[in-house]
């Protein structure tokens, strides 16, 4: 009994930490998600072309929120963990610095082993749009910074605290903590490839169920190479995109159920906005703003996404292009060489994910937001 209580306390604390980190940036995530949905609508209706300045500007306006997510996360994580927000944001900026990112990509392309100071190996990692690495790095910073503050001479604190803190955190983050997300991604890559070769229905089911957890871990980008390879070699993907479709629509179902069922006025607006973005395949605002803080809807999302992912798996629906998995992506399940049943099963996957999760959230319920929590989302 004691162990169970301790586990529950740890899990609850973990959810509270994640909620505290993501609540302050929820408004820009909702705005970015809606702008990306608007971009896709204008593109699909022919109002803009993909090769145009209008597309580039609109895409940048919506996508920059998620591309530079580590910087925003660093700032909000610092406030949760008690570190210096601007130093945390600086370290995130260092990891996303254009020359650093280009160096990583170049070294990966040519197979070059990167080192620091000539002998310390540096593992390839992709930091833009990542989540877990920067949170762990800022947590480490929150432990380093007080020690530097404590042992620095009073007259030299202004110099030594930022110098030592940024140097130690940046170096340790680069060579040890940052690559954790990459290692998780590599493990997931191997596992997915193994399962897909033996039981093709398993992976869409797992993706439908556990994509929210992959997003939290920052490991969801590790699946993209598999999808890109499938699209290039086979002309379609049955691994990531169908499962992501199920997961995103499940998140939307949970959000709309919360929007209707919650007694908090502000929560209704936030949940509705997050649900709309999830419908169009932008999951972050729904995930971090609604289902993670409320806990139970996350479980319902995993169940609903898993059920719909299972349908996508056994019917082996095929996505023919890399479009953000949402309602607009249904057009990617249409092909001149494919029967209409592929689209029908894709629509069924989306509907089942939404309905099952909505029903579970509505019937089984959840512990509503607290007033003070909602005040922090402004």
C-alpha cells in the first residue's frame, strides 16, 4: 500500500510539473496550430501555392512556435525548477544555433564523428521541436546553478554564476543529457521495424495508443525516417501516419468532451481551441494543455487511439503523402491506383478514434481544473 501511494504521488507530481511547464506557452501553441491548419486549408483550396512567398510566410508564422519550442520550454521549465529562465533559454538557443544544427546534419550525412575539445564524443541529436532533452537539461541546470551561487565569492558572483552555470550545463547537456532523446528514438526505431516485419497490424495499434507518450518524450521524430523511407520505396506508409491519425483524432475527442463537460468557463475555450487544432493534426496544445493536466483523459486517449489504430492496422490503410495527420490528411489516403475502401477505412479510423475517446471522457469523467490552474493559462 505504501509503495502504491508513493507511485501515485510521484506520477501526480510528474503531471503537475509537465502542466506547469506547458500551461504558460499554451496560447502560442494554440495560435501556431490554428495557423498551420489555416495554411493547409488555403493550400488545399488552391488559394495559395506551396512554392510561393505567401506559403513560406504563413508556414513560418505557424511552424516557428513548434520549431523553437525548446526555447519556450526552457524558459517555462526554469520557472518550474527554480533556474534562471534567460540562462535556460540561452542554452536552448545554443543547441538550436544554426551552425550547431548544420554541423550535426553534416556529420550525420558524411558519417563524421563529432567531438568536443578533441576527445569527448558528441552524439547526434535533433533539437528543433524536441521536448524531453531541454526539460532534463534545465532540471540539471537547476541543480548546478545553486551550487555555483553558493560557492562563488561575493565579488565574483556576477561573473562566475552565468559563466560556470552555462558552461557546465551546456557541455553536459550536449554530451550526456541531450542525446537521451536520440537514444530513446533509436530504440523505438528498432522495435517498430522488428514488429512491422512480423505483425503489420501491431505498429499502427501501438502508434495510435502511445503517440502522446512519444510526443512527451520527444521521440516521435525518430519515426519520420521510417515513414520517409516507406513513401520513397513503396509509395505509401502504413506505419506512422495511420497511427498518428488515430491518436490525433482521439485527442480531439477528449478535448471536445472536456469542453462540454467542464464547469470552468476558461477551460471550455481552451479545450475547444485545442480540440480544433487536434482535428487538423496539431496535437501539442491538446496534449499539454488538456489531457496531461487532467490525467484521466490521457488514459482515454490511449484507449481510443489504440482501438482506432488497431482498425487501421488490420485494414492496412495506406497514406500516400506526408501530410500532418488530421482531417485534411484524409486526402492522402486517396490514390488513382487504390480502391475507395482505403479512404473509407481511413475515415472510419478517424471517426472511431474520436467517438470512443469522446464517449470514455464523457461517461467516465475526470477531475475538473482548479480555478487557480485556469488563471495560469492566460
